[in-house]
């Protein structure tokens, strides 16, 4: 017999993703997530959730452009020239 996939309820998915159940329902309406509907309950397959998480990842550079660029400090007083500080 074929093993059944692990299914997660709406509250479990919301808790795992640190989102509200309302947001998860919005993702379903927007077709970002496709649950199974059994007796009016929304159940989510673990593979579907893994795919959603993979597709939701955003490279760090697009979130915070220039995050690895050196910071240039302007001199506060006096003739001391500005210098670059590498924050990595």
C-alpha cells in the first residue's frame, strides 16, 4: 500500500510560517498555495509547502542592496579624510 503524504492543517501551516491563518487563506485565493479540501477543511501537503518556501526565497542583495558595500564615514570635524569601513 502506498504511504499517505503528511498533511498539515491551516493553523499548523500558519504557525510554521509565522503568519496568520487569514494570510494563508489569502495565499490560497491568490493561488500561491493549493491545499486539499476535505470536508471544508484546508489541508496542505508537505511537498507543496516546501515548494512554496523555495519559491518565496529572495536573494539578500534584492532585499538590502549594497549590504556588502563598504560604509563611507564623513569627517565630523577637522581635516581628517573620510575612510571606508568594510562591514563583512
